């Protein structure tokens, strides 16, 4: 069901599960961090004894096809363009929201900048 909402194919969903199994609950933060992906090193290239780095190394470590990971990274760009995904958090908006509610301040969540994009709404609601 989630794959349909997120518009991810079977290979991309398999990559998501593999990333979660390998990296734990912070998988998405690592995966959208360009520096982390670029400097990922794993395994030897077949027959050459060279290290595989970046997305190719990550794909090998996960047992996934590099094209599936590349497509997933392109998908994550859409969420980064909405400023929903970032590798480093400067402000804990959820904690700030809860503090405001705790002292009786009214809070209005506005979603108009995301239009009717259900995926963006789900990310914000989560």
C-alpha cells in the first residue's frame, strides 16, 4: 500500500527495506546525505581488487541494484526540495510545537506550499 502512495516500484521498496536493515532507524538521514553516500566504501570490484565507493559500494553492501538506489535518491530529491528531508537537523520543530501546545498556545499547521501532494502531507504528518 505504501509503495503505491509513494510511487515506488518493487525494486525501490526492496532497497528501502535493505537500507533499514543495514542502517537502522536513521537510514533515511544517511541516504539523503550526499557526503555520506559519496564516501561509503564497501567490497572489491569484481576481478580488479578495487574498492567500490558511493552508490555502487552501497548497492553491493545491500545486495541491491545500483539503478534502484539511484532512482530512490532521485525520489528523495523531491522531498528535499520541499525541505522535508535533511541530513542534519538544526531545530526540533516537533519539540517546539509540543512546548507551544503545553503552555496553551494555539498552533496552526499549514500545508498549502505542498499543494495536493499526498506524499509531502504524509511526511509532515508523520
